[in-house]
C-alpha cells in the first residue's frame, strides 16, 4: 500500500507529476479538480453546484468535496494505494480524510510538497491558459487562487510536517528532473519503485 498526497500552489506541476507517479508506482492518481471539471463538462448535478466556485477560483464547499473523495477512495482500484492531487485543501478536509482513513486503519504515508515561486507559477499558468483555455486560468482568477492557497491550504503543510510525513521538493526546472527528485525522496522514505516500472 502506498498512500501519497501531492500538495502545492496552482501551477506547481501537481497534475503533471501525479500522472507520472501514478503510472510508475501503479496506483491511481485522484485529482478533485479533474473530477469537478469532468462533472462540469458532463453537466451533472455536482458540476452545476461546483461551477461557480471554480470559475471564481474559490474552493468548492467541503461538504461536496469530502463526500466525493470518500466515494472515490472506496473504489476497488484504491486497494493498492492512491495518490491524491489537490485534496485535502482545507483543515476541515484534513479532518475528514483522517477520519475516513483511520476508519480503514490507515493514514497517508508521505505528503510531497511541490515548492514553487509565485511569480514562476503565474507565468506557467499564463501559458496553460493559452494552451488549454481553462476558465480559471484567467490572470485575476489565478491571483485569487494563489491567495486561497496561501490562506486555506498552505497551513496544511505544517500539519503534515508536524506528523513527520512531509517531504519538500523543488518544483522548478525540467519535468523529468522534478520526477526524479520525488522518486528519490520517496525511496528515502522506504517507498521504492515497483521492479517493472521504468522511470
Ligand atoms: P485544481 O485542478 O486542483 O487546480 O482545482 C481546480 C478547482 O477545483 C479549484 O480552484 C476549486 O474550485 C476546485 N477544487 C479542486 N479540489 C478541491 C478541493 N479539494 N476542495 C475544494 N475545491 C476544490
């Protein structure tokens, strides 16, 4: 079982690294942002509830997010572990996740913080806005998302550090180099790549 969390500001490269790590460690990457986006796209009830918050760059209410993640973690592909990307994002979500994992006799093994300078992430998100056209990558919304991260999510880093499960990774530089840094940090925590995996 490998239970991981990637945490970091918008634009730090969480989604990119999550996909790569999930593949090499053979665990599902679970992104609440992706789940919300696909619900908005498919015009589901959940999507209708989440859309206004997402477009404004605000967090979707914890009640919706916690319920969604509990359902997702109960799916069978999570039996060998999982990599959370973008959840938990608030102290209330940490409490709910702790409670859910504890009720299954587990906890997060390692929390990977992707550390990136705000000016760099704003520039990266500007590029992503051109490439992908995400409605929340507009510059004023990006600034707001960074503020929301600083006020609501950044404090979680200290919580996990206090539990001794945090590793800090420099998120700047080439994508491959960041993946190697993460893989090495995980190896240092006793989480090795499965034999069949190619980095
Ligand atoms: P992301 O793809 O992680 O940048 O998330 C995009 C948007 O989805 C965020 O700005 C929020 O509106 C919403 N969202 C994603 N994850 C969460 C979460 N854990 N709690 C609340 N809102 C979330």
